[in-house]
């Protein structure tokens, strides 16, 4: 597979000369969505220089593709963070092994502004010195900005705090962020109001940026969450991209059709709204996300200190079992602890087992096990919350691209990773293209390349178009 972010559509007309790399006898799928065609491909100075019949030409290196597919490098629309690449180059394995050469980094959190990197300018200079092995595009996280200015408190920003938040977003955009992003079910992002996010969107708009969001709800209120996302985009003057679009919870699965129709209706009236998915019916999150986020308003440590109290546990259990005016993942798994699979825990015996299985192993009831694991901390789970039909609907929708929703990982530390970390893009090609014929190969590669590039405004050689100067 050709690992380059150049789309074949953007070939420059250069005079004939030798190539650094010549790929012959390939079936080219150029990412446009058009049908594949047989051709050779010549690369010079890191750029696609020519396609056609090139076998008579000289090259430093020649690869015989033997009628295999030659395609642009894939783009992961939610690669979580680029920081693992900074610390461990081998973490690029989880991306490169599935053909990903570019990732979008940043959801609610982002690498900057932080204690270590005050600005994205600081971080980007450090990254360039490290020469990380993947192309990266960065968002500034709205929760990151909020936590720098307000902390973890559940309250509105004061006018001076809002001004400081705008300044931090503007600095990030000046430094090269592509937009700003939210994760609105996790503290402290969940505490942000629509109006607060609109204020940040207005700043991003001056630089031609994007609003990207893990929406406030992905289940029973998913349609309202989409409406809020669209409103933020309209009021702020920015395009909107929805991360890992889903309708979580069996009772909500029929809403996926309505969600796609709602986004399409916005597009039909000229609003730029897109989305991505990962090809699995289990999602991934921290086990503590099964508790209402309001309990974390004073910080995780303060809440966890109350968790040994039986009365606190009883009240939490009642809230989780009986309420649905929040992103209640216990309801989404059918109130069945067998559907909550532990991916990572301090006690490695528990990994790969459901909460119910762990309870049987420990000789305790399900709820005691749940609260004990939350109290222990650092437990990640994969709830079974979706169905295949909604994946089919999304894949057949032309404005839906692909993500892993996973950070870069090396094979050495990935034993407890969600399979999407290594398998999202191959699964699309194997399961949904080859085996089930849900979409064509050309359509799938378009989702992985040119569609994603357009959503991120990636143009030449993986670079972002220069941001326009502010108009005010």
C-alpha cells in the first residue's frame, strides 16, 4: 500500500525523468470514489509525479504490486492523541499496520495548552524535533481550555474567564490547530453550555476552522445533541464534524436512521455537517462514565473518597437504574452487566471478562464489583451498545468517514486495547467490502482518504491550508 497522504487527483505535471520509487502493475484506487484502473505510479521527492505506463522508466527502487490495490495513505478521523508518538515511536504501529498515515488528534482534551506545552507552537516545535512517524492534525480541546481557566468546577465562566478561554483558542488556531473539539459526556467538558461553545466557535471561524464533537448524547437524546451541534456550527460560523456517530442502547437503535436524516436535512439547506464511525458494535470508555458526571464536579478524588459508604453506593445504584436524563451506559447495555467487558484493570485477571464474570470470580454481587472497580481506578470497559444495522446505514452515507477512536499503540502494550485500535480500517475492507458487500472498495477508500482530507482541509503533502488573517 502506498503510504502517502497525497491524493492521486493532485498529480503535478512534471517533465519525464527518473523516479525515486516506481510502483508497477497496480490497480489504482485514487480515493475519489471513481472505479479502479491499472497503471504504474512514479514518485519523485516524496510526491506523486506521474501515473500511466512507466515500466520503461528508471527508478531508485521499483515495487511490483502484482495486481494488488495501490491507494493513498488512510486518514484516521479520531486518533485521540499524538503524544504517544512523541514518547515512543513504536506506538505508530497501530496506525501504520492498517495503512493509516495521518491522524486527527484531540477530542475534549488536547496536548496544549498544558503545563508541559503552554501553546501548540511549543508542542509542534517539539514534535518536529522528534520527527514523529505519522502525519498529525490537531484540534484544541474545549475541555482542555476550560480546565486551564476554570478547573473542574461545574459552573459558567465569568466574562473575564470567557475572554481568557477565547484567547487560548485563538492562540491555538494561530499556531496551526485545525479547529476545536468537545467531549460533552465527560467532566469537565459536560459542564460547558452551548453558549460557551458558540463563543469559542466564533474565534475558530476567523481562521477557517472546524467544530468537532463527541456530542452531549449518543443515545435517547441523540437527535437533540445533533441539533445542538448544528446550532453551534451555525451560530459560530464553522463547519461541524461529529465523532463516532452512533445510536447507543437497543431501545435507541432505530434513531440512527433519524440521525442520518437530520444531518442530511441540514446539509440540504447548505450547512456543512459530516460525521465518522468506527466499525464495531462495542464502544470504549472508562468504567466511571457509568456514573452521572455531576458527581465528579469537585474532581475524581473527592468523589472516590465517598464511594466506600454503603449509603452513597445505594443512592448511586438507584440513580443509575432509574434515570435516563443523561448518557446512562448501564441502560445502553440493557441493564446487563454481562454486556460490560473489562478491557483494562489494575488486576490483570479481570481483563477480558465482563463485570458479571468478575463478580462470580470474586464471589460478590454485580453492583459491589462495579463500585469496587470504580474505586480502584484505571478501569476501561467495552460496553456492547450498538448493532450492525446502524453501521450499514452509516457506511452507505456519503459524508461519513472512518475513525479508530484510539490513540497510537505499539504491539508491546496493546494486549488490552479495543480491537478498533488496530483493526478499524482492515475491518471495513474485509467485513463490509469483501465479505458483506455493504459498500464498494472505491467507496470505502474514498471514506478513508479524500473525504477525510476534505473534512480536515488537508491539501498538499498533508499540510493544512494557511489560516486566513483575522478580519476583526
